[in-house]
C-alpha cells in the first residue's frame, strides 16, 4: 500500500497534469499544457515551442494511457497513484513514457541545452510556474546541494527520488513541489 507521503507527491504531479482541474488526466490536458508552456510572459504563444511541446506531450499522453487500467479514456487519481506505487517498487525499469517525461522535465529546466541546469534557468522556469523567486532559488539550492548547477545525472537521481523516496528530507521531494507547498 502506498504511503500517505508518496501519495501526496504523486497527487502533486497528477494535479499538474490535470490542466483543466477535472479530476482526471485526459488528452486535452496535454494540449492545454503545451499551450501554457509555450506562452511568453506577455501572454503570446510561441508557435514553434508550442509545436515541439505538443508533440512531446502527446507522446507522453500516449504512454500514460497504459495507466488507464479500466480503459475509460482518462486516468483517475487512483490509477495514477497505483501506477507510481508499482514504479516505486521497481524503479530500475521505467516505462518509455516515464523516460520521455523525465527528459522533457529536464529540457524545460535547461533551455540553454548545455546539459546542466543552473540557478538562473531553474528560477526563471519556476517563477513562470507561479513560484516566488526567492522560494525557487531556495529550492534550487537544496536540489543542487549548494552547487552552481545540476547535471543531467543528478537530475535523474532527483527525479527518481521524488517518485520513490519515503525520506521526507530527501532533496528530490522538492523537484515537483507546488508553489503553495514551497511557501
């Protein structure tokens, strides 16, 4: 049985994917997410980014459909939690969509595409997702353990830690924190 601690973390990510707040994850959530991620600070949509993000997010959606165990066309919170709980028991073998999701998460935080996430990149992304700048900087400091950047290998470890760890003090728990939970 999944612990309340991991359940809470899984629901943080579930709620981020549930773009329309319907209580389920559906294809339209990924379409909405692609548009939101492609919006600039002035509210205009960068069409090239939108196209790239939509393509990746729809591939993730196609993979996530395996989580839909009752095959009703959407993923419920219970299906989501059950899937991630199974993953936590055997994290050495993520599904292809999980790998794509991890890669996409890293890509969003490394727009310079230099293979590492620095504080400026991290803070800029997290502020665009509703975090206060100082909260995002504090989270980065904990994730990076005070170093100036997070490598891809370190990110992969934090990503895995988020979904598997029962340690409330594990830095990876902050990776997908909501702005409300970081305050």
